[in-house]
């Protein structure tokens, strides 16, 4: 018997038929003797519908009231799923975030979980009930409803698993696991049996949309075994767990992530003096614009530097306006910008024990005449910025270069 937290996303509960299918799966686990906590998202499309309603009333909806509105989506799902479970003879009880007492800070639309009261849930589990919890939401110390941001149901699932000391947190979605790269780009992409928290964190931060990055951080911090499974096909999925014994046979690269939404900005010829990076990025940060890759090139001849960084494409226009003001203030030679770039990254804990990984990457891209504009590295990843039009070609070339389609590739030991 195991204590499982199962999270189902919007597509998994998008219709009554799919909610019934979730109930069937939960019933099967209960028959096997497992204790189950189910975390659900709003039905597919419901959050977008609520956002549209809000904007039809108020151009810039009030943040507090927006959270009140959006939290109703999950409320519908928990009630319907609880009814479906009762129909199957199971005792079930639904909980909103505030009923569970998921306490968050007061940052509406992007709240962070501070503590969780497990008393009521544990009592239900001890009584043999299925706990059905609303994902994506909580309440601050004053009782105001808060939401955790897009994809926040993943975080709710992992947080409840950590608080209840669950044996596993299972994330059910519309894919059957974590792949070496997006199968829509590379037909021969292969599902990984296992992947480390480190690698999944890098994949999530670099553009993989399978899991919300905060949920992976949470799982890694509290050592919650995390499994990605499909709601629509049976299978073992992909287990995300801690790195075990260092396996020298582990492949250098486990997966390839990519992000189409990069924009590049360069400030040419600014003074090469202490604090210049802060003077450039300070106003960008003050505007709540997140900076990704940063490269600084110093010119020995005239004592100036060229400063390049990337931002999300949605924030490109705002960042460019700010940068032009900074350029005027610093007496920069020019401002260059490009909103048609993409980031491609190779990820793998095996890089620690394999030499020549970066050179293999660069050679593969050179063979396809793909120019590298920026490079960023960490212990287990190498990222490059390239022209967006070459992104899919780059992914296919790298997938082939690192032989990720081979059965022996991927995470073999974790």
C-alpha cells in the first residue's frame, strides 16, 4: 500500500468523460490498497474563458478579484470528480486551497506557498476517503484567495506530496513521459525511463513545457519522487528522482530543450567601468523584466564594452525602450536588437564525466551552417542562441550527434 498524490491537468479533466476516466483510475488504485490524494486543474479552456470574461468588464482586472475569479475553475472540477468517485462507491471529499489551509504570501497571480495544514486531509485518508484538492490556489494570512500562476497545479501536487510525505507524486498529462526532445520536432525522440531533478530543472527552465519549473524545484528540495504519466495511455512514464551512484557509462547528454521565445538586445560601446552591468540591468530588473543569457565583450583599444542579453519575446518591446534610454544616459555607441532568435540547449548530468561535449555540439551546428550568436554553460548544460529559422534543424542535428534515438541513450541509471 502506498500514499500517492495524483495531479491531473486541464486536458485530463477537460470533459465529463475524461473526469469519469480519472475516477476509474483512482478507483483502481484504491482497490489495490493505495491511499490517494487527487489534485486537479480547471477543465481545459476554462481559465482562458474566465480571463476573457474579466477583460470584458475591466481592461486591467484587479489582481485580488482576478484570483477570486480564476479559483472557481478548479472548484468545478473537484466537485465533479468527487461526485464521480462517490458514484463508484468510494468516499471522497473535495477541498479548495483555502479549505486545506494552503497558506501563501499575498502576491496575487504568482503567490508562493508558505505552509500547508495537513490535519484535515490526513484524517480523511485515515478514514479511507479520497481527498480531491483544487490545484493552483491557496489563501494568504488574511484569508484572501491567491493563485500560484499558470501551471500552479503541478506545484500544489508536489507541495501536498511533500507535506503528507507521500511515496510518489504522479503528474498526469497529455504526454506519456519526458522525452529526449519534443517528438513533434524529432520523430525518433525517445521517452526516458528516469531523469534526475537537476536535469529536469534545466529542461523546464530551458523551454520544456512538461512540468512547471517551481514544481520541479519543490520536488528536488523535499526529495519527492515525481513521475510524469499520460492520462490517455497506460505506461510507466518517466520517474524524476535524485541522482544515484555516478555511472561512468551514463551518456553525456540526456535531452535537448529549446525555446522559440528569445529576443536579443545589445548595447554597443558603453564605458568599461565597475558597476556598468548594474547600471544597464538595474532599470530592466526594476521593470520586472527577467533577463536570461548575458555576454559582455571588452574592447582593449578604446576602453568600452559591448553588453548583450536576452529576454522573453513578450517583454522585448518594453526592454528595448528602456535600453534606448540607458544608451543615451551612458553615451553608448548604438543599440542593436533582434526579436527572431531561439535558444537550443543540451542537458545531461553525464557531462560531468565526459569531455568534448561542447565541441561535439558546436561541430554539429557548424556542419549545418548554423551560426552561434551567444553561448552559456553550467555544469550540466550548454545553451546557444541562434537564428530562430534554424531552431528545428539544430535540434535534429544535435539529437543525431549525441545518438539520443539509440536504445542505450538517455538515463540508464539514476
